[in-house]
C-alpha cells in the first residue's frame, strides 16, 4: 500500500502498489484542465463537432466508424480547424468531403482553400424537356445495315482463303 499525505501529514489517498513504471492515479485527483482531449474520449470530441454543425458531426461519426481508435487524432485536427475558420466554411468543406467520401484532414484543408462556389444544381434523371436516350439510339443506324466496303470485302475474302473461317 502507498499512502499519500499533504504537507500537514493528513492522508489524501491510498493506492495499491503497482509494478515499476505503472501508475494508479485516480481520476478524481487529476485536474480537469490537465486532462487531454484524447483522454476525454470520442464522445467528448463528437459533442464538440456537433457544436460546429451537422455535417461536421456526421464526418466525425463516419471517421470513427471507419477508423475506430485511430480516428481520435484526426478528429482533434478537424476540431483545431475551428480556431482558424468559421463554422460556415467548415460546414461547406465537410459537406464537400462527405460527398466525395474523403475523411482526411488534408482534403478538408484543400476544400477550405478553394474559393466559395455557388451550389451546383442537381441534374434531372427525367424531365419533360429531356428526351429518352432510346430516341437518340433510334436515329443512329446499325453498322450491320451498311454494305461492306470494297476494302473490307477483300480483307474478308483473304481471311477466308487463309484460315477457312473468318467473321
């Protein structure tokens, strides 16, 4: 047992002895300001991401599901971008990254460096003014309907003589 006293010899804590190089500090003895973001965990980081915006939070969740524990450091990097950039710009950049499917800090930074653009209109699959592709295919004649040119005919006959059966 290890007993810890203050300068007036009043007992503060009691710890079980651990092997050399290990620590057994209790969480209540650590100041909240001294706890790193990594130690606070993924839930804390996601709650901070939610404060920035819904796209940013979705990017954080996607990152966590894709890379698990390894995503904590990049998530801290994403949150650090909030110190330099406005939430609106971060939301636009993360929306672009989500559309592309890129969950890298480098891609978010590159999206932030691009000039802001107007949103691209969505393309219609079906519209009253747009014809069906089958209409255009009906306009294009089938190559089988054309007679063979003289060059093609000579090549086909030569092929039949040499091999016996050419298409």
